[in-house]
C-alpha cells in the first residue's frame, strides 16, 4: 500500500501542513492504523475545502452580459412569450450562464408568475439544451445547490430574508396561510438554495414583474428589495435599459418608474435617453385584444403596433402611446377606421388633425395622403377595413395577419398602399 500526500499545497495553512506530516509519519510507522489515519486525512481535506455556502448571498454573481441575458429570460417567462424566450435562453447560454442557473431562475418564478408559465419556460430550456447538444454546442451544466444544514428552519430563515428584503418585519395577518407560504416556502426554501444569491434572485424577480401588467406595487417593492439584497444602483439602472433594448419599452418603463421612486434618477425619460413614446406611458387596459406584433410593417411605423384579424376582413390595430404610421396613400380602395379604445389622431395632407376617440369613424378616400396613430400619452385601437375595392388592390394588414412571410419590397409593389415618409416630431408634438 502506498500513500502520497501533497505537503506543499499552497491552500493549506502551516498548521494543516504540520498535521498532514504527522499523519504521514504515523502511517509509515504503524500500518495497522491505516484506515483510521486515512479517515482523518479525508476529514482534514474536507475541512480545508471551500464550500458553496461561503458564497456572499448579497452580491450579484452575474457579469454584465449574463445579467442582461437573465433579465430578458425572466421577463419573457413572465410574458409567456416562448418564441422570444427561446432566443433569450440561447443568448444566456452564449454568455456562459449555466443550465442550472437558468433552471433555478425559471423554477423560482413559479412563485411570481404561476406554475404554467414556469413549466412552459422549463420546457423551452430543456428543448434548447437538447438542440444545442445535438449540434455539438457546449452547454455548461454548472453547480448544484448545497445541501441544507440539518438544523435548517424554513420559517425562521424565510422570515429573516423577508424582513431584510422589505426593510422591516412584514406579517400578512389577513391571510395567515399566505403569510406562511411567503416566509417558509418562497423566502425560506427557495431563497435558501444557494445556486443563486439573494441579489441574483431579486434581479430575476424585478425583471419578471416588469413583464406583467397590474403588479406595479409589487414591482416597486422588489426594486427596493433588490437594493436591500445587494444590487447596486448601477446594476438596478441597467435593468430597464436592457429590457428596452431586448424586450420592449413598456416593460422598461415599468421598472424605470419604480427606480425613480427610489430617488436614483430625476426623470424616467432622461434616464432612458429614449424618445417621446415612453412619455406618460400607460398599460393597455382594453377589452379589445391587442393582437400580435405588427412586424411585417414595422418599418412603416414609429413605435410598436399590433394587429388582430377578425372574420370578414376586419382587423383591429393597437397603437402604443406615441406610435403612428408613416404618411401613406391607399390606391384603388377606400379605408374605414373605427376607433374603439383610447385616444389618437388622423390627419390628411394639408388639413388639421382629427382626434380619434371611441366611436369616431373615418372614411379615407382613395388616393388621399394621410396618417393615423395614438396620442403620445395613450394607447389607441381602431378597427379597419376596406370598401369600394377595385381590381388588383390588396388589404395589406389582413394579408400580413394571415401570413407574415412576404418581403417588404414585394408587399410594397403588390399592395394597394403606397408608403411614404414618416410623420416628423415637429408635426406630431404640436398635436394636443
């Protein structure tokens, strides 16, 4: 039997080196105690090893690229946008986020977005990993969380975490069961898993809540909590910038408003360095469905629009605040607009703009140059259809809604619509 002990390990203290030397000499002197000595060596080696529980739970462990990728992943999970989530997960893996880090974040989010969203997102992650491995693309599995200590008390641990996050003790006396779930399960069992730090988890939570409508109080609370759990002001300010770039202006604005309440920035708009379309941003609260992003005609719009087709050739178009289409002309057809929600504008070339409000109907004569869109501080939805359609004229929005596969150049040539220059800020900002 031969034992080789590295007595020059630089990570050992002088005392530990002394113990190892003593053990080594004892082995050579009396082999009868080999098993006992070997056990002692293993014990010392274990004591010398750094464990994951030494991790500072109040520090963000992601680098800048990883944090940006994780923000996008969390937000798309909350929105239920699985196609965009798939792309965001690929970006995260390319930024060297591990599969287990992403898995942990998506698992945590069930407590904020529900099991269906979380399970769907985990299914996307599983598919992405499988596709990458099938192509021979490396996927970092990453660490597993450390085992919890034998004396772990979920309720005690969770209460401490929740108190630190909130900045003060919090008891939801109206519903004791919910209070227990928050403390023992969410802030206890989930936050105790050290694969992600508390700072990591709050970045995930803030980014996810930004993707949900109607949870502004919770978002504001978690922005404050993220600061309490170790996120720096610079790391917080990076979240809305990332969401504006990778997800959308609405999501970015929600976080920016919550950050503004901390007094970090004086102006949401100045901070985002964005345009007027973020100004006085409000969520769409309409009984008319928003529809799908109008990607096929995005080049002819300033801001984001969405289309939702109905039977009979009618299409609902949703304009976010500040969104408007370019000046354009319909040839060989008359377009009808029926405003059903919000406030907006319709204007013909050389004429004053007309306010669009629910109930306003506009018939746009064939061959007239015009534009229409939302007010800068309100969503606007209108139904649209074409009548008096002559031969070879196309209803381009219905065509796009059914099959978004035609190139912009071919649409411009085949459509009955002639798209022209954008509506300038000089014109648009004068409208009140």
